[in-house]
């Protein structure tokens, strides 16, 4: 049975004493209830939020996953290795600085039609996944002339209860003919199928992917305060 990591991004999630926690990752390894395992917080540069947001535009990200809202112990840390030519690479470190893996994001049309995510782990072959299925991308692009009308309908229809249609976001990674993990856009969940895959790497990936949501999405690390 696969393990499941779920990312929660409540609009006003501020569980730390000084209000710094912005996302929560829960973990479930069976039919029972999930439990919180990581509390996400941006790791800001010395220049503060403006510098983080400026670097963010180039694809840089930096955040800490804490074991609890009081920041008593680190679960993992994600740092940017490089951002150039449509490619951004991130290293995930354990609580003592040990490398857990490298996550690589290649923007759409830079090395293929779709955004490509690569998960690299020590001692394991790379796992490569592509954002969305080609069929659903064709459906999405065929509907783009109607997007302005959809936006108006969402803004002014039925008391604001509608939701703007999202582009395809599901990612299924493949490695040596196997599917070690999968990101499901419904509920922002990561399924871990490979038993040797470190859940902390999966948790960092689960927090990283939604941080690249476009203006339609609600990127948890983009707040200006």
C-alpha cells in the first residue's frame, strides 16, 4: 500500500508563535487517519521578504520543513542549487545537512513540451515525470479562447462559489519501468509507491510543486508579509 503525503495551504495558516508557518504536510501509510509530519516555512535571505520574492521570480526557492510549529527540530531543508536556461535545481537536506536528493524542474518548452520534474536520489536511478497528460493539455489549449469568459463567470457568478479551471497538474514519475511516486493535483497529494523512497524527500517535493502554481493558483510561499 502506498504512503500518502498531503499538503495543506490554508489562507491564514499561522500556527507558529510569531505566525511564520505557511503550509502543513500530513502523512498516512495506511487506511488510518493521517498525521502532521512537517510544517513549512520560507527560509528568508538576510535582506528579507523583498529579496526572497525577487529571487523567486527566477525560479529560486528556499524553505524549511519543521517537525512542529514551535520549530524545535528540522525535518528537511530545501535550497536552490541553480536557476538558468529554464532549469531550476534544488537540493533537499536532512536535519543534519545530509543530502536526501536533488529535485530538478525544467520549464515547459525548454526541454520538451511539458514541464519536466526529475527526482534524483543517492544510489537510485533518476525518476522523471511530466506535468499533465498530453491529451488533457490539448483539451486545455483548445479551451483557452474561452478563459476570459470563464474568469468573468467565476468572479460574478453565484456569490463567488465557483472555481477557475486549472491547467493539468498531475505528475507521474517513471524510473526503470517502475512508477516510484506520483503527484495528484486533487488535494495536492504525493503518493509514494517505492518503499525505499524517503518520505522527507517526498514532503519537500510536495511543498515545492505547488509553489510553482501560476497566478490562478495559490502559491504558499508568495505572500508579501
